[in-house]
């Protein structure tokens, strides 16, 4: 079901794959979809990811804010995850990343932007409260996702139950290795645990847009879309959802059959 094009994204009752000419144009499509949602529903609830992949989406949203007056002041946002035990003021915390890439540049109300509290004394309670926070807003309208090399979404590593909710998880060595680039290349500085929305939490979003760029993501994308739907392949769970768009550059799509 691969579409090779720059065709407009649509929300059908199925999974749709779009291979864009490059990452920037894929990111623009995601930003335009968000912008269209906000126009029809200014109080929309966004699910936001961190990492390298969504950064061009947030930059494209800044452009739309400047050029088309995109107004996110009444929108809410929920981040996917946070490292356990990290000081939220550190630049590597996902709280800081969301502040720097989403809340401030896009003009969201900081009171309407939530990040899991990885420093909470009671992380079980923090997970429960996060679920309740999402529920109390009426649920996520549109969730932006990246994908790990091992197929993780959020920090739901292989083996995560597809109906899991917000909880603490152990990060795999490969995920910590991949994220060492944000910690001066020092894997020993990368926290070993995270508080993450579960796969079940993610699947409750009304619409999901997953982006993946570069050859390093090709195997994970192919397995998610064409392999078995199973716990060892967290992103394969997206095929159970009704409205998923996968936005790829050519390199990330290169292993699709
Ligand atoms: C980020 C997240 C992760 C990343 C994934 C890809 O909040 O939950 O699932 O989306 O690790 O990271 P990048 O985009 O840095 O390759």
C-alpha cells in the first residue's frame, strides 16, 4: 500500500504510506495536516514526540505560524515520554526539548503542555495521573510519532504489550546508544529508564502520523508495515489503528516490498 508521491495526506479508515521526495517535504505534509486540524478545531489535543525526526515538523509549523497565522494558543499537547530521574531543567530532558521545540516557538500555553514526570517520587502514580490528564482533555486528536531502530514507538521497546499504558520501562542498550548523541556521545550518561505512554495509550489517539527518515530506519519501517503484528515489533501495533499515516523519505522506504 505504498504511495510514491507528494500526494496530499488524507485520513482514511486505514493505514496510508506516503513516500515523499525528501524529509523536509514529509515534515511539511505533517505540519499542514496539524494546521488543518487546528483550523477546524483550535482546541485540538496534539501528541508530540521528541528526538530528531519531528524537529523539521515543528520547524514547518513555525513557518506556518509566521506565514499563515497558525494559532496554537488554544491547543494542548502531551509528550510521549521522559527519562526517569533526569532533572527537567537539563537540556537533554524531554521537558526541555518540548519547551524549546514546541511550546515556546509555536506559542502554546505552557499550562496546556504536559510531559510525563520522570522525577516523580511515585512513578506508578505519575503514569496513572498522565493517563488521567490525557483522558480529561477528551483524548489526543493527532499523535506525531518517530520510530526507533528496533521498532519502538514512544519508549515502548520490543516486548511491550500492545495494550500497555503509561509506565516506567527499561531502555535497551541500542536505544541508549542511539540517544548517546544527545549526551555528548556518552552512553553512560543516558538514563536507563523512562516513563512512557504505552502502546495502548498511543493507539487511543484519533489519528496518528508516524515519520521516519534515513536508511537506518528502513528495516524498522519494513518490519512494522510488512512483518507480523507482534510484541517484538512495537510499531506493528499501528496496523490495528483506523487512521494512521506513515510519512517516509525514500531511504526509510527502501526496504518496503
Ligand atoms: C521520542 C520517542 C522515540 C523516538 C525514536 C526515534 O519521544 O518517543 O520513540 O521517536 O527513538 O528517535 P529519532 O527521531 O531521534 O531517531
